[in-house]
C-alpha cells in the first residue's frame, strides 16, 4: 500500500508516559506510596519529567487535558 501520510506534528506536543518503580523514587515519595509498586511519569521530548501520578490512565488523561499527545514507553 502506498498511501501518503503527513508526519508533520507541528502544534502537537508529544509526551511520553512510562512506569516508574517506587523503589527507584526518592524517600519522601516512597513514604507516601502505600502498597504501590509503580507510579507513572510523564516526560517531554527532552526527557524532563512533567508529572508523576499513581495511575497510567490518569497520566494519559492529564496529558490530554493539557493539549499534549501522550505516547506509551515500553
């Protein structure tokens, strides 16, 4: 199939959502983590963390609420 596709994402800011092990977080965050094993971080294209939330669904919702285009990181 040879269908043209415009890859220009101008005006669309992509952010990346990835799982973060609670054990890898600072002590003050681990202390409030309860039973959770993972949090979900939202990062911009430069790798800067924009948010840290307890739920993957919430991470995607949060990004979309701020007119960002979330992409999962495996």
